[in-house]
C-alpha cells in the first residue's frame, strides 16, 4: 500500500497545471461567394500553390471540387504570402490567379511548457483578375479559431 501511495504522489507531482491548447492550427479561411454575396460553390477543380523560403514551390491544396470554402496555412517568415490559385473546368480550361496576402506576424506565448506559435493580422490583399473577380478581408485577426472567415473571394462566372 505505501508503494501505491508513493506512485500516486509521483504521478500527481509530474502533471503540469498549464493546459496547452489542443487545436493549435493557425489557418486563413477563404469563403467563396457569388454576385449576390451569397455563399457559392466552386464547381471547378481548385488547386493552390505557394513559394517556400528556399524558392521552391509547394502544393497547399490539391484538386478540390465543389468547394464553398478553403483553409490554408500562413507563413511566419515573410511579411507577404504569395499564392497561386489554379482553377480548371471540365473542358480543361485553366485559369491561374496570383493572390498577395500582406500580414503582420504576432508571436503568441501560452507558457514555456507549450510550443511557440504565431497569430497574424491581415493588413492587405490583392490578386490578379483572370478568374477572381474580387477578394477582400472580412476578418483580419488570424488565431486558433478556425471557424472565423478571414477572406471573401468572388470568382468570375465561367463560360
């Protein structure tokens, strides 16, 4: 019995009183809208690329169909993320748009027991307009809350 009490005491003392958040993804949520500002479904195939700090491209999202929204990670090494949106329809007509997303990186500290993270404040967004009609910031604060929509994209009507 004393051995059980000793083990229980060691286990209790080993536990930390700091609760690190479980959901620690920091992503930007893109919502897709139609001309009437109603939620829209992008029927075409969507892929998204970005450029890494070493200059190579990396695929962030591959061949999504029937998307009404999209979640993409944010860099914490650059003041501006550059994304390439590739939209292909069933006739294999491809439209490429570049999106430039300016942001401020804000170090977020919970505790020395928790991993370091960055939150972001979106300061500006612009794009080319081959397939994207408009893009705007709806909520500039990017945190752990993945339910918040940060950007609104309205695509041009496909012919």
